[in-house]
C-alpha cells in the first residue's frame, strides 16, 4: 500500500496544509482545522507584533497542541472531532502539530502534550495540559467559551 503526503490549499482557511493521503474509500473527513504558525498569526494572534492578548477570531476556539506519536493525543482526537461537529458554527477547534510548528509551541511554552488553549471571545485564554474527557471539554466550552452554564439535575 502506497501512501504519500500532499500539500494543498485548504478551502476553509486558505493556508497550505499537509494531509496524509489514504487509499480511496479510507479518507477521513475532519471538522478540526490544522493550524500553522503563519495561520495562528493571522487567525488567532500575531504574537511577534502584539504584547497583549487580542484574539482576532470570530468564534471562540480550542487549540490542541499535539504530536502524531502521542498516545493521549490520539485518544483525544476523536473527541475533538465529535465536539467540532456538535458545536459547528459556534466554536472552532484547531490542531497544532508541535513537531512541525516548533516556533509556535515554544512561544506558548508547550512542554507536555496534549495541551489545550481555550480561547473565549473576550478575556484571557486558558491553558490546560493533559488529556480531558468529553464531559470536561463540554463543561469548559459551555461555561467558559460560550457562557451557557450547564444546568445541574437534582
């Protein structure tokens, strides 16, 4: 079986992305978006010119700092895909490959993976290292990013 890498211009973000080609019938559609250092500077924050946090996005976001070889990162990936579908149009989930985007990873002091950057529309972002459960992600999304607290059943 031959597989290769192909660089292409993404239809959503218009940045060059790398995607592993799978044999026909095995391609996976993803709702999460690959984010490069240049894409981060355009879509999120240009940390090279701005000293204060000023999110440039139009929707709250989660940024997953991961590596392909990381076991916990692989366990969280399908959860993030589910959440991206569930919150489509209300939240963006980006993925940053720490092996390829070392400058960006260093700028945020990423020392363990996965690490998640939760970005609300207003206020400061929140950094959380380690794999989280789907319920924990939903709690942070609903309460911190979307401002809709989850009602507690009595």
